[in-house]
C-alpha cells in the first residue's frame, strides 16, 4: 500500500469517527434526556478508542517499511502509554 493510500484511509476513518460523534450529539439533542445522553456518551467512549487504535495501526503499517524496528517499537510503546495513562 503506497503512502497516499494509507493517508487517505487514515483520513477516511477520522471522517467516519467524526461523523459518528456529530450524529451522536444530534441524537442527544433530539432525545433531550440525561439518561439517554449518558448511554450514548458511554457508547462513544467505546467507539473512540477503537478508531484511535485502528488509525494508529494504519499509520504504523504505512511507516513499517520506512522506519527501523526500534523506532516502530517506540511508537507502539507510546500508544500503549497513552492507554495506560488514561486508565484510572
């Protein structure tokens, strides 16, 4: 997969993720109930990290031929630290 295809795929996934966020916000406004808003927000809490992982994986896959394995390992460790840092 060439670099421009990887970038397009990453951007497309971010567009999908952003669209889901906007649709969820509109749904929250339309339903206008706190309980429903919390449920929708919880669902977004699951969807967001999945997109983050997928987009990061695409980026790392696109870099795999250009970077030495040690740097790829550092990037993977950085992603892992983001998730560890976000845990309670």
